[in-house]
């Protein structure tokens, strides 16, 4: 994956178009959430693109926390700090914050390690729906609004024992859904492994909006629509 294929960069200014964002979601993450379609009314750039952008520009620290503060809409230029410290923000020209980054410990600028970890994490993250979220919703007898599905990226963190590993593999360790009325917080814990050892851990939190009582038929219709959307896109690209 070359991040430059999915954005335009000029110095500290970065712009990703809706078409590029949609390609990134589908081609890199395998994420066919309709909110990333170029013509979506509530279009937003995938949060994992912001994660990839930070690692590509600043490297990988032993400990990192990404907190998403807002959804990046169409054709919004972002400013990347030139010499950030241990905590910094990604903002637009109007000074609106979209991502807060906190980091500590040694940093690696190993391009092969960063590319491999970025790819593995984005692949893991892009498949959260339906593989992880649908079983969680079914367990709690709730579901998102199937007509206007909205799942928001809230935060993600990493902690590594060392930064000299190769060929990382991400595996889900635990998942849970905490329901607060019409809101649900999905917490996904995972490990980062090499062939024979665990080298790090991570945690991702998603917000599920507009929860209502589970209608299994409607939820299944959403899953089938999602899968059909994926197949249609892949066939069009073949």
C-alpha cells in the first residue's frame, strides 16, 4: 500500500478526495460501509486513513493512543504539525480538530515494519462489520438503524514490548458491547503477534448510534446488502 495513492500531499497540507477515500476503504480495508461511498449524504473519510497517515508521517512509537474528535468530510484539507511533541492534533484550516494523538517510548521509522503493521491493522479494522459487531448486537438483542447505519470510530491504542519484529499478525482477543439506551460502545481488544510470540496489544472503541430492539430479519437484510455492495464493487473492478 502506498498512502500517496490515496491522497494529495503538499508540505504539511494533505487532502483526500471522496473518490480516494472510498477506494482506500474498499481496496485497502475491505470496508464497504456506505458512509464511505463518494456520493453518500453523510460521507466521511475512513478513520483508518488518519491512522495510516500519522504512522507514515511520524513513525511508530511503543505506546500510541488515537482519539477521533470528528469525521473528516469531503475535500477537507488537513494540516500535519511539522515537529509535534508527545501529544498533537490533526486539524483543518478552520482549526477544527479531527484526531488527537498521544505517544510515548522509542519510535521506529522502519518503513517495512510500518507498512506491514498498517496493512494488518486496517484489514482487521475494516472487517469489524459484520464479523464482530453483528454477533455483539445479536447477543445484546439490539441493532443499529439499518436504514441509516452509523458506527463511529472513537479511539484506538497500541502498546508494544519491542519494535524490531517482522510480519505482524493481529488477532481478536476479546470483544464486548456496553449499551447505554440508544448508544452502544463496542470495545475490541486484540494482540499483535509474530510467528511464535506476542509483541503487543491493542484496543479499539466504536460508538454505535441509534440503537433499537433487535429485528433479526432487518439486521440480516443489512448484512446481505453489505455483502452485495462488496461483491458488486469487486466485480466492477475486475
